C-alpha cells in the first residue's frame, strides 16, 4: 500500500495470524467461560469471578487494562520525544499504584464492595454515588471510543481493511466475551493480550538492538541526542510548555 509519504509496509502472513488469533481467542474465551459457568448465574460470579481468581492472572489483567491501543501506539513516540524525562511518569505511576494497593484495595476488600462508587454511598450518600458513577460512565464512553478508534485507524492504514469494519468487529468481540463470560472472561482475555503484547515488545527490542548494533549503542545514541537529561529543565520542551501555561 502507498500513502502520501511514500511506500508503507503492509501486514505479513504472520501479522494476520496474530491478529486473527487475538480476535478468535478473545471470543473463544468468552464462549468457554459462558459454557463452563452456565450453572452459576449469580451476580457475584459474573461481576467478581466468584472471588476465586488467583493473583497472577488478575495482576496481568490489570496491567493489560492500563495498556490500551493508545498506550502501545503513543508511548514509544512520547519516549522518543522526551527521552528519560518520560520515566518520571513511570515513577509517579508506581507511587500511585503502591498507595492504592496498600490503602484503598484492602479497605474495599474488607467492606466486600464491588466498586469505589459503592464506597461513596457508604461514606456520603446515594446522590454522591450517582454523580460519581455518571461521571465515570461518560468518561469511559469517550475513552473507549478513542481506544478502539486508534488501533482501528492504524490497521486501516497498514492493511487497507475498512475502518468501520474493524471498529464494528473489535467492538462486537469485546461485547460478546464480556457479556457471555463475565469477569473471568475479561481477565483471561487480558492475560492472552498481555502475553501477545509482551512477546511483541521483546521482539521489537531485540530486533532494534540487532539493527543498531546492541543496546549500548542505542544508549550512547540517546545520550548524544540529549534524551538522557531527565532533570535538565532548561532544555526540556515539556517543561517549557508547562511553564508557558503558568
């Protein structure tokens, strides 16, 4: 396929295989969980997985939930643009995750609630819960649209597949496995996606290291390009932008 900027690489056979496996795997997991749990129709089973999921798949699912198509597509560009200054985002995220895991999650678990919005009602009143829930629904609806649109647009540009066809197919598969399998299907689908993403990351890093002559060469090139100056605010474009807003 040829774009306005010249020849554009297209999907190989293995790219299509991975794409098909991801879509079919997600739908199959939802169908499997629906058949497996057809005798267990309680809301606790559907929404909480019967509270029987182990830590590893849940942790992988939570990680995958924070790694949307926008993250996979946009983060490399951000890291290239701002260099090690982008690592500060990772540090702040780690601090936030630790505080949440140590303070909020144990509290919610002891209260046996399914969401933070139930806690809002317990702590304040039902009106506050409805306000918080409504804000989250609006934010999630807008965010989900972007999350689906970004990778669909990338697939459209690379493969030539119809944009709306990709959007509908992706949304339909997500709805199917979530509706049929409940939380267990969501968790195991995220595990599958996480394995595929990690394998892709490792492959890209390994291939990049081979092409550039090793990780040390890449590190030296980054230093020469001024991308290792995380706290050099004088030359940090992001800091200049932030200061201009003050």
